[in-house]
């Protein structure tokens, strides 16, 4: 059973929703257009990885990239959640990695196939400890960063999202419905790059939480 820690509670994870191309500069660095509505893909709960285990790269890829993201945990599910009520459904926030086998993804895209093998391998959804939502007055004012071997790789400002956290929640609830325990990976800024065995990854959600992984 996949679960996450929020304060003193253990919460079962139901679905992992991910939002692609939610920062214009990241879409541009990969040569992708920006979308007129959130671009959603899913990861299996078996992809979830906390700091107690190292990142293990899949043997079928030679080019796994990091994508550092703000992550929201849904505490109260629902359907057709209005925009002005969306953030009240969040139980906590964390910092995470949407790991992507970029070479596999490129092949899948060229064939018109789903990205599951590129995005859903074991350990492809890294997630820090979570901070209660009441400690975050406005998620769009959050900043975050990823350092690899001490060098800054990604610096994110949630205020630069194309679709806010509230907009994502409202959209997901309308199209798919949200459940208690769903995670939303809200998109990555520019600066994605390859990770290799031996790399040390340090993530920080400024003023809130940090996380560390080693690539085995």
C-alpha cells in the first residue's frame, strides 16, 4: 500500500496525477507547445518513493531526467469543485521529483504511444515529507529548488505556473473526480537534465520542507 506522512498521520495514496507543460520555459526547452488546458498524465502508486530508499534507474533507459515539482495532497475529494473552494481540499504540500526516462518517452511520442513506461517506473515519483496546508497561506507564492551534487539545477516559482494549483484541482475534479489521498504533481520549471548513478539530489521547498536522495 502506497502512503505518505502528514504530520503524525499516515495517509493512503489513491491516485497520482501529474501536470505536464505547466511552465512556459520548460515547454520551450523541450520544444513543446503550451496547452490551453492542463495536460494530465498518471503515475502508478508503485512509483512513489520516499527518502528512506535511494533512486534506482531503470535498466531500459540511458537518459533519466529529473523534474522538480511542488506536490499537493488532496485531503478531501470531490467532483466539480469550484475554483474559489479548491484550495480548501488540500491537506498538505511537499516537494517531489517526476523522474522521466527521456529516451523512452521520445520513442513513445514518435509512435503515438502512452508515456507510462517513461514516467511510471518504480521510484519515478519521489516525494518529501508533507507540511500541513494551513502552514501555506498561498501556494502560488512558494519557491523551490533542486541541487544536484551541490549545483543548482532547477529554481521554481509557483507564481509562474500556467495553471495555478487551484485551477488544477478544479479541472481534475471536473474531468476525473478527486479522491481523499490523491497527489498532484503540479509541473516542473526549466532546467531538467539527466541524472546518473552516484548523484546526490537535494530538494527544497523554501521555508517549508527539504528532501535528499542518492542515485544508486
